[in-house]
C-alpha cells in the first residue's frame, strides 16, 4: 500500500507528553476544543480530505468509533489539507464517518505542534496525555491492533464496573 504520510524528524509529540490543545470547527462551524474532552480517551485521525489512504483508513476508524463510542471515548478527524467546507463534506460522504471532521488544522500549525502530518493517528488519554502516535508505523500508519489496545488500556473504568468491595478493603 502506498501511503501519503510523512513525519518530521523533530518535534514529534511523544507518548507521555501532554497533547497540544487546539480549537477547530466542523463543517457546521461548531467549535471543538481538545481540552473539552478531558475525561475521555481521544483518537485523533489526521487526514487530507483527498488522500486515498486517509479515506481508506477513515472507514476503519469509523469501526473503532462504533465499537467504543459511549465509553468515555471520542474520535476527531483533523483535516491537514485545509479543505473548504465542501471538501470536508466530500470526505464525510466518501467515507461515511459519523465522528466530527474538523477543518483548518494546518492553519493552526498543528503539524508542527504534533510533528505529524496527514495519514497519522494519535491516542490521548483521559488526562490529556499522548499515549500512542503512528510515527513509527512507517509503511502503513493505521495499526488497528495497536490503536485499539491503547484505547482499551486507557479507557476510564465506568463507575458501575468498579468493585466497591475491593476498594473498601484497601482502606482497612
């Protein structure tokens, strides 16, 4: 598979580092701020609206979204090609994604803040810390197993699944 991804050798945000905050708008001009998703695991899908691998990967990312949504999890696609609203709508129609696709990521210099370009992925934990980047996935940045494993590892435990007897035993 030919990929259209590239990374810079400098400045790549690393697992364990805070995720750079941003505010971007979707096709309906609704603003999304990364910090507003604290308490949730966030998967950033860095796209180019006409990048063929990005289109193919978005379909797989939609499957992840469907599997984890409702579990303190959010997917945000960031358009690094600064497409117009019709360009973003084309991407949504082409892929059938139901998660937010946000415009103008390159205008905010997110490429330099994250050190990654389109056709890459970042998983951020509920505290805003980067836990996975696809930086080292040179030939095919979409590694479904690694992304899913990271999401599962950092999903907050729902209150109803907490074993309260075990917690009470910790304080005796």
